[in-house]
C-alpha cells in the first residue's frame, strides 16, 4: 500500500467505527479530521464528499462480509451445511467485538430507507445480493433434491434475513440473554422444514 | 386542551415526522424551532432538552401503537385470531401513509442500541412490553388448549417480531413487491405450526 492508500484505509476504518455507533449520517468530516489529527482539507483530499466516505465504509464492510461470511459458506457442501454456515457466521458477524456498534448494514438499512441517493442505492445493491445468495443457495438445494420440491426459496430468504435482523434487535437492544439460542433454534426449524418429507 | 398543551402536541407531532425520516438523533431544536416559526427558547419552554422531546415522541407513538395495534388485537378471541390481528395491524402500522418514514420504534431500535441513556431505556421498556404481549398471548392460547402444549412462547415472540422487522426491511429498503405476501405466508405458517397436532 502506498502512503496515500494507507491514510485512506485508516480514515475508512476509523469512520466505520464511528458510524457503527452513531450511524452513517452521524459522521462529521470536521470531527473525524480532528480525531484523526488531520486538516479538513487533508481529509477531503481523500474523499471528495461525505457521501463518498459513506459509500467507502459500506464497500469495505461488504468486502469484509464476503470474506468472513459469504465465501466460507459457499465453500460448504450445498444444502443445509451451506445455509447453516452462512447463518452461523452471520450471527458471529453481528456479535463481533471488532464492531461494537453491531452490523453496519442493519443499522444503515433502517437509517437510510428514506434517504434516496447513491449511498442508499449502494446499500440496496449489497442487501439484494445477500438476499439472492440465500435464495440461490436454497434453489440449488431444491434442484439437487436436498430440499423439498415445493419450497419457496424467496420466502426462505426473507425468513432467514428476518431472523438475523431479529437476533440483532433481541441481542443488542433488548439484551435478551437467550436471543442467540432462540434464533438458532428457529433457524434449525426452518432448515428441518425445508428438507424433503421422506 | 389548553393553548400550551396544543403547542406541545403540535411540536411532538411535527418532530415525530422529522424523526421518522432522519432518526431521533437527527432532530435539531434549532431547525425545529425555525420550521415551526417559534423561538428556540419558546420551544425549550415546552421541552427542557432534546432527550425530553425524543422520549415524548416515543411516548406519543407508543400510545398510538397501543390504540391502533395492541388494543384491537387484545379484544379478539384468544389464540390464532388475537395474534393474527396483532400481526395484521402491525404490518398496516409499518406501511401507514401517516408515517412516511416507517415505524419509529424499528428505526430507533437500530439507531439507539449503542446509545445508553434515558431515551434508550424508555424504548427498551416499550419494546419489551410488545415482546411480552406476543409471548403472553401465545401462553394464554397454550393454556386454553388452542396452541400445542410444547410451544416455546418466547421463541414464537422472537419469530413474530423478527418477521415484522424483516417485512419493514424488505418493503421499505429493498422495495420487494411481494414482501407483504411473503411475510403473511410466513406468519400463517408460524400459526399453523403452533396449533395442536390433532
């Protein structure tokens, strides 16, 4: 990495931590610059606008999510093992100590749903891609006879996604001690019901 | 209502609309005062702090949610009709044209999860109460023999709650056209599986 890339990377990593607590809209270029001991114009030299920085945070998080959650899952055998690994690593991601503010995508989803523009567009693209990974993994399992023929793969994707968000809510807001156990049991039952009857 | 109460009410209703789009932290007393054509000190005369206004927004929304969702559901016969009405009215609440920014509780849940303080405490109390309404409605149904004896009522509460949040996400962020149909079908299946085997 060049010096410039290193600085850029440091800014994104720091800003991501702030955004995970205060939201993407809670970022202030002025406050970031002073906390990073840079001038505002020095920071703007790396990111032309706050929007550009927000997209960069989401892009970096998306690469991290691919690396830590999606890719390891896709390496698993098709069917239940693949979806189970995806869900398992996703819960770990939501609970990760490196992101004390929780999942940046979930927070951004409810923050930006009414903020049209390029940041929202980028987020929607990422979230749709994840939705599609779940639905396609289920479809592959149906086509291979591992899941039952009449399974609605889109419905399963919505259910798995809802469960991950519901876990985030129950764990991080309500602080339910058994949130993880409940979410895992619900997921297991979703998978059991997806199996062929025989 | 006295003149003072009317003004207070007008401030809360206006601020709630702003918060539904920009979040509770996105409120600015200065901006609100100028949009309501009041002085900042005039607005502060009604609410001693931004926190007090944020709690008032949540309190007003909680009363509204009780009136529009919880009370009509609790008037239904126990078991499936009661939970079905709750879920049905909840989806209507999430989609209500009066709150173009979506459900203030769901938005606040992901905004405030890392912001300790009285606003978060108030929100958690409200959200726990809702969780308990679902779990208790299920418990009553189990005790009356309407739902199966081994139903985990807390797990059902998490699943119903997750589905409502998941619907909000799929509808308002992803803009999936069939989000409502999928969420309703998932809910129907949750209820069908809660019924006794015979």
